[in-house]
């Protein structure tokens, strides 16, 4: 089995990092932590763990984002198999070995494992998905998925009808738990740091892997408990909206035709108008004030509107 290096990017991850590291300590893998300027005691907890188990700790003076953090970690790692793992993903015994063995046996460039809720239920619709299309993104931005979650486009995109007990080729495992061969990583140049600070960097990475002719697989025997939304929960509502839609458009500009990007921009603007109207009548996002929500939606409209008349195929 190739030597594995686990790369974990932390940002105010004190509440989850110790459990993540303790699970990895039973696996035969190098551990590399990249801390993106945490303000809590994440670094202190990693250092306490290091007293019992070797860890490579890289402390960054400012938050460079997830993609840049992973790239830093890979450069410091020595393994031929690279496991990108979120701090809130806890490997069950043997999960890392199972993931690397599966990737090797299937001659795949990358592999994702089974992500589980605390209850043990599979995170269906998240563990792996298809790559986004214009249709699947429009269903999200136009509130179609919220009003009709079981629509055929959403079911296909989120692979809701897949057999999660079966190993299979997939397009986009979640970046919360993604193994990659170093050869494949270096061939496509790692993660694109323009997707900062978070969202769509893993989607873009998988898209480039597939476009290069490489295979990605799902390995159900590799089981990880994943609480989810660890770093995202630290963002305020406006930041979440702005980062999500900005990076969605960045992905579209990189991989869609100009016409499709223009359609997506229009869809985002219409979606923000609908969300603003909903907020005004008291049907906005839970726990977010009307003024805060509308301010965030206006910022997204400005991002979508910028360049609207400048898309060319």
C-alpha cells in the first residue's frame, strides 16, 4: 500500500481537531496540519497531541483559504497517497487503509469514502455528487430545490438514487474526505487557490481530474463520521452568501460557455430578488434579520451583475 499523508486544514477547529487526530493515530499515515490563523486554541491542542504522536504543524499567519492551505500541506507531505480530510471528519478504525487500498486496487486517481452522520446514517447527497451543470445550479439559485427538493435534476445531481453500499466510479466526492495519488495531484497542479476562502475548490479539482482522463471512485468500506459545515459555521450570513455565489460564478466562468455563464448570472439575480421579497414578508432565512438578509442579497446581485454584458462565447 502506498504511504499515506493526511492533510488537515484547520481554522478555529479546537472543538473537533483532537478527536480527528486521535482516530488517525491508529492509522499508518503521516499527519500534516495546516492552521489558517486560528484564533482559538486549535494550535495548542495539536501541539498537545504532538507530545504523544508525531504531527507536522504548519501555522499560517493569515487565513489563506482551504485550497491554499491544502496546497501548503501537500508540499510538506511525503506520502504517495494524499488524504485531504476536514477536522470534523473522524475515521473509523481501518478507514484510511481501506480508502487507499480501494483507490490503488481500482487504479483510480482519487477516491472518496462513506461520510456518516453522528447517528450512523449515510450523508446521502453529500458524500458524492455529479459535477454541477447549468441546470443543477439554476435549480439551486432559483429556489427550485428548496420548493421541490425531489425534482429530477436535483436527484440526479446529488446522486440520491445511488447504491451507497457499492464501490463505483463517481464524479465529485466531498472535499471533506478525498484521497488523491501524488502523481495525479502534481499532474493537474493541485487546487486552484482562486477559490477562496471556501467552496467549489474541490469541485473544480475533481472536474480537472476527470477532464484529464483520470478516474475517481467511491469506497464505502472507508467510513468517516462527519459533523459537517465545520469552518462554514464560523462565517456570518453575508459571508456565506458572497463566498458561495462568487465561487459558483468562478467555477462557471472556468468550465461553462460564456452563454451559460450569462444565463447563470441572470438566474442568480432573479434568485436574489425572490429571496429579498421573501425576507420582506417574513419568510427569510431563519435567525437572520430582514435588513441583514437583504444587504447580503444586494452584495450577491452586485457580483452577478458585474460582467453581465461582457460574456462572449
